[in-house]
């Protein structure tokens, strides 16, 4: 007996309009949840019909009145005899939308070249990334190899011996008041990686590359190791940095060079405008965390305290818009030098005494857990500090001081 049913539609070769009709038709027939579709991915007038459905307006006659007959008749006709065999039309729609956006961006940027204007390479990069990232289903837990390392050794004894190193990937937040050696500590991170012939990029948003090079020389970075450290000293926002890191990794891969394994950003406050709202500032932490995840590397971000800090030990909640900062960070440090803290504030009951040539790196929270100091955390690591050479590489006796009178931040309280 001959099967007279219409053959299934095939996604290959279909236009954006045809796919839009099918997705909207499936929404009319309740095969696709209204909230599962982004309206702007469908062509006009189907996009407006989706908006109406999501607002609870399901009467097709009313949709006809506002969007036209084609917004109802064509989608219903496209899905009347559709036998898709489990085809994921939402994923196909997303892919077609991203491809269309890429072609549009390329055409518009090509027009700029014809007019003698500069190309917006970042726009092309962003649309290309969206076009090349197909929707992926969740990964089954039993298919994930159990070989991930939570920490990587850095070569800095104070960090490796007391924390275990840096997270394999993720945002590392370092909050510190002015004049506590943020830039010097950032260079120390890069120096430690360079000693292992591992590449790093330091985004110095405040200092020029010559100033950073001079500071590196003062910190005794050997000349043979400097080839592993790159400097970027433009004032960039988080989208610029995401584009630059991705482009750098692509360039290195195409040339057969080693990839970047560490990113250091000095410092967060220069990535935002003078007057900005909380959501825009929080987007920095979210964006950098996303970069670290996509590129699979640690991103160290230095930040200054907010106005609530009036001296004494700097804590995680002193970070500007600390809620998102704590939520997105894999590891949280603050820097404290009681010898240069002239605020007159109490030093937390004398737990961190002022000793010449010494300062403290306070470790407040780690999403991977305190693997070494399991019961005496959070804590402070005494490290040599002389104001010129700044931070030493080794911890000093008593090596680890538990901050017992300081409440653990929310991340660690939740773990316990």
C-alpha cells in the first residue's frame, strides 16, 4: 500500500521565512511552548505574533487583525501535514537567525570599506561566534571524564601551599585599597607562569606598557621569561577584552603558537564609566566569568574597595557591587597592609599586626573548597612587602592566620 502522506520538510535549503512559519505554526498547535521562542529570531510579521502569544493573546482572529492574515494562515499551512521526525526546529531557527545576522554584518562592514571607513572587527567576531555556536543539549554526567583538576600549580609558594594554586578556569577576584601593590602582584602571577614557559596577558588599563615593563624589571623578571608575558594597555570594556582574548587565542592557534593560559586585568574600576548603575557594573563580573569559562583559563581581576571601606582589613563585601562579584568568582582574595593603612581604624582586634616589611593576602572564599586549610578558614597569609619590590613569593611565619573573628562570606557559609 502506497503511503500518500506528504513527505517531511527538510531543514537543509529552507529559507529563514519558511523556518519562521514552521516554528510559529507549532506554537499555534501547542507543540512548542510560547516562552521557548525569542520573538526577534522570526521574520516580520511572525515576530509580532509571537509577542502576542507570549502576552497571553491566543485568539487567532485578534492576531490576524494586528499582524495580518499571513501571520496565521501561512504558519498553520506549513505545519498542517508536518512529519518532522523529532527535528529540533527551535535550534534550526536559532542557527538560521545567527547566519542571517552574520551575512548582514559582513555586507554592512563591506559597505564601510567601500566608503573608506574602518571595519568594526568586534561586531564581525561577535556575530561569527553566535553563528558558529550550535545549540547543544545538556551533557550526561556519565559521559564526562573524571580527570578535571580543580587547581593548577602556579609556582608561587604562598598560593600553591595554602590554596592549592589557581582554579583551572574561572574568575579570581582580588580587592585591594590603593598603594597595596595590585599591579606588582599581577606581574608576580605572570612571572610565575613565565617561569614555567606558560603564556599570559596582562591588561594594564592604567599604566603604559613602558611603565609595566619597568615594573617587571624592578620585580626581577628574567629577560628570557619576558617573551611569555604580553601587555595590553588600552582602556577596554568587558566586550573588548572578550573579543581580544578570543582573537588572540585564534591567532596563536593558526600560527602554531602556545595559547594564553592566564589573563590578569588591572583593574576593574577603569572598565566602567564614572556614573553607572549596578547592573552595568555587575555585567563586568558576569562577562569576565563567561570569558574564563569559554576560554578555559583563569582570569585574575583586581578591584578597589567601594566607599563603605573606611580602613582596616578589606573584606569581600567591600568590593564594588560585591553581590555579583562574590557570585561569579571562583576565588576571592583581599590585600591588607597595616603599615600603609593610615585610616586610624582598628586592625580587627590585632589579628593582623603591623610589622615592617610584611603585609597580608587574605583568602576569603574558594568555590572548590579549602583543600589545605579545611578547618581554619578563612585566613590570611603573611608575605614580605617592601613597597618597591612589593609582594614576596613565600609566606612568612606563622604562614597562615585564621581570621576567626571575621564572618565567612556567603559562598563559604553555603558550602558548610
